[in-house]
C-alpha cells in the first residue's frame, strides 16, 4: 500500500497500559474505542482492520515496545497518572507494515500523538473486598 497520511480521531481510551507492559501482549498498549463512522472509514482507508465489541463500539488497539506518552490539551506531558476507562482523547494515528518470521504479514496502527481531552483517573477497579472467614462462608 502507499504511504499512509496520519489520521486524527476522537476516541475513548480503554484498557490503557501506557507505562506498564500488558501481560497478555508483552507490549504497552491502549484501545481507542467508540470510533465514529468517519474515523472507521478513514482508518480502513489506511488498510487497518477495525474491531467491534459491546461496550467499546468500533475500536483499534495501538501497541508499542516503549511507554506511550500522553499529553493534555495545552501540550504538556501527563505523567504519574493511571488513565481509567472512558477517558476521552484525540489521537493521531499512522500505520506500519510488519512481517513475522513465520511468514505472516499485516498492517497495524501506531500512535504519533495521544492528547487526553477528558481524563478519568484509574482508581484501582473494584471496591475493596472485605476479608471473609472461609469457615463462616461455608
């Protein structure tokens, strides 16, 4: 495919592993979800496969071998904050082509810039569970 021009999309950030490697993929990654129809069309024109699932709508997963840097709307880098699901962002996305040693090939998205426009800090997930005496529970 021809050299792709970067695409800017608005998205919701889901399952952000920006500063810590995702245990499943071994990469830093973030799902960019709730993509608009126009964003889906623009990304498909770049040769990307767009996935869809309940709760995320249309989305792509951007992965990196390096921590993913995020910025606020003033251009300052955001550091030391874990980003929670549903945070809104504007992402500049390009693509890269890859080939595996096994002969597989494909095109994947790469983040050129990620600006968080509405930050929901990650607070640790589920509420703390009180200790339960197993004998009493049975």
